[in-house]
């Protein structure tokens, strides 16, 4: 499919009804008692075993993989967490008690654009963190990614892009490994050291990098001397150059309070 029709997703999403968990019917105590006695005793007085066969509970340390994902090349790159194949899960991968992943090849999506919407109908409102892992395997992905981004926003999905099978596998592995890790590990660290705060502030001025900021503070000693320096003097700082010096000078001379 060369052209990707954005409007088709709007029509499908507009008609999509997210299912809610089915309600359990209430059973009266009398009916329960009667049913129990019927199952447990036959006319000859012998006991009847009618317990349904249920699948064993999954190991919480494993990544649960839907059996339909067998043969997916990304699986051979998941090396640091064990895999457990199940046919009783809705998503492609379950990486936590409240986290799941739907895998989508962009090439397959272009051939079957309705597929992802059908998967979302089946998923319903299950799981709090719902990741759409898209493997970009087409030369012109922009139109398809635009539509998938819209779908992700409407369906409360976190869209992650992988550019090859190895990246996709490592993403699944990382989600599982960080399942119970503190979010502080990926949160921005606020510097408490005044020098580091100045370095961080200067690097917010594009195209000044961290090395430039450290060199500037070492050259001028403090922020006051840096602000009072001329554009010509700034351009003489090792590694800065005329272009960076011009941008830095212009930024430092702008009023801090707008009128």
C-alpha cells in the first residue's frame, strides 16, 4: 500500500466501542446449593468430579508472550529475562501486573491498516500502561506514523519506535527489568551545586554545550564578568567561535523581564 489513508482511521476509531469487563451473574444460595448437590452426587450415590481445568498461574518474573508471537525475530534479542508463552492473554506481551505491549510492524500495518483497531477493541481498558511498540521497517514511514500517533493519543497508548528487531526486543526486556524500579532513575536530577547550576543554565543557550559552559566559567571567573564581556572577547574563548559567541552575547544582553 503506497498511499496511507488517514481518514480511514478516523472512521474506525469513531465507531470503536471499548468493551468493559463482563458482569458476573448473581446466583441465589438455593440455586447454588442445588447445583452443588447435583454435581457432587449421582443417582448411584457416587461423587462426580466436575472441576474445570485451569491454566497454572504465570511466573511474575517472566515476560508473558502470546503464542501467536512465536517466531517473531525480536524474541531472540530478549536475553536477560525469561519468556513464558501463554494463549490466555490479550496483548502480545505482558511486562508487568499493569503493563502490556502491542507489537506492530509498520510494513504489516500498511498492508492491514484495520489490524491495530481490532486489537484495541479486544484489549478494551485492560492495563494501565499500554505500549504500542512499532518497528519501523518501511522506507517512507511518515504518513503511517502520523496516523498511529493519532490512534495512540485517542486510545491512551504510549507509542515507542524501534528501527530494527534488536531494538524492539531490548525495549520489551527493559520494560520488564524496570517494572519495579523507582521512577527517580529516569527523572531529571536537579543540581544543588551553584557551579553546576550555572553550567546547566548556559547549556540552555543553543548552541552552547557543556564543555563550552565550563570553559566560559573558567575563563571569566563568574557570571558577572561573563555578562559584561564583549562579543569579540567571547569569540576569543577557546572552542567557542564567532557563531556561538554571537548567539551567547545576544542572549546575555536581552532584558530578563519583558515589558
